[in-house]
C-alpha cells in the first residue's frame, strides 16, 4: 500500500494561515514532488503528512485510514531530511540498522535488512566507516538506507540534496530515480529546484501562498501551464511574457491581456520581419546553448534560446518570429485561455 489523500487540509500558526485548503490524492507507488518559492508552504505540508506539524483543519488519509490525529510513529512513513542526522559515533552499519534494533527485531533480521539496503544503495564498501569518513552524497545515502530498512508506507524527502554540490546533486538525482524504480514505493519530495522536480516526478504539485496552483506531469506543466505563475516558475530560462497589445500581429484572443512563449520557441529573423522587433542586449554563451537577451521595446525583455553559438553581437537589430501553436494566452487574472 502507500496511497495518501489530503482532504481540505489547513494549517494555521496563530492568526496566520499558511496552508489554505489543500486537496490532493497520491496513488500507491507514485513519485510526487512539491515545488514553489520560499514561503509557499511546501515543507509545512510535508511535515503535516509526516505528523510533525499538527493539522489545523481537514483530514490526512493514509491507506484509507484517517491518520490526521496519529503521532508520527503510527503513520508508517519514513522521512529523509536536508540534514543527514546520522549518529557520529556509530558505523554506517549501525546507523542504518538503528531503527530496527530500537524496535527490538531479531539480530538476523536486522542484518538481512541492513545488507539489502546496502546493496540497493551501493554502500557495501562503507559499512564499517563512521559518518565523518564519508562524502556528502554517501552520508545522504546512509540516511536514505536508514529509512529503507523500515519498509515504510511512503518516503518523505525534505530538500535532501540542498547541502550537496552541483556534481553530487546530479549523481544523487540519478540514485533517487533508480531507488524509486527498484522499490516502487510512494515518494513525496520537497524541493525548490525545478530541475529535480522535472527529472524525478511522476506528478508535480506547484504551490503558491499555501494553495495548489497546478498539479500535473512535468510535460503538462511545461506545455500547458494553468496560469502565469506556473508558466514562469516552471522552465529555465522562464517563459517570456509580453503585453498582448505589444504584439498585435500574433492575433491574441479578445480576452487575452498577456502572451507567453518559451525561449526555445522563438525564431530570430532579419530586422523588419517577424512579429516583434528588438535589439540584441546581452549574449549568454553556455556551450550547448546561447541565450540571446533582446530589448523588445513595449514587449519588454525577451530571452531567445539558440542552439550552440551565434554570430550575433550586442546592438544588432533583429526580428522575432513566433509560431502560433507555441503561444500561451492569459487573461487579466493571469489564467490561461484555452
């Protein structure tokens, strides 16, 4: 099992409401990621599921039972924090096996579960080391291993990779993706890093000010954002958004106030052609891509993604051409027009 449902859950800290009526159904074996800017409530929501924060209103249903008032130990969930929280005086083997020993399981069973976790996480060569002798990525794997041995209903990850450097983050993203494929367990993961969200999640939950802005697969959120917030939060560089009146030639719907288009969906053409005229302001060469920042007059700053290098130089006048199928239109309240 491993299904989790949130029914109109709210969280209040005194007179301040930080979670504002969230409804969400998570299927068994699903990899769900909560994303959003700092202060949107994603970690608070995860801690409510774990039982580390009291639910002010609503229900948390775990495997068809109401767990709203249950303490963390009764929920059958395993949480992996940003800090590794390992015991420095214990070996890796003892750290991983500690929850089972504390529960009074037989020594042989503890050893079997610890060895299996070590195999899954490729920790066999480090079992007799202390945490201080491990890299950051290895320590995080030990923390995950300590959760695996409990055979939890679901895994809860609270920004587990934020303490790692860029190379280790890439490596650990791969490890967590493989872990999900191997265990087929329900996983709920909090991050502010949209790359982690896009590459790991079955579905992404985008939170804004304590509410769900949109839920969907990475592809759905990227290609069909429900509103301006999601459109500009998902994607790097973010979607270009221009006043509809600044690009009248694209034929916006009557109720459209804004027009959005991704940087990779803009074609640079000669000055005088296309739907918008501008001047190259900045060039950002990244090797595989170059981001061309265009000063677009009334349309504002526009970013264009060009594959490889470009012969353009700053100050060059250019035209920008948009294919209508790649345009997104938004009304005055910021909602997508379908």
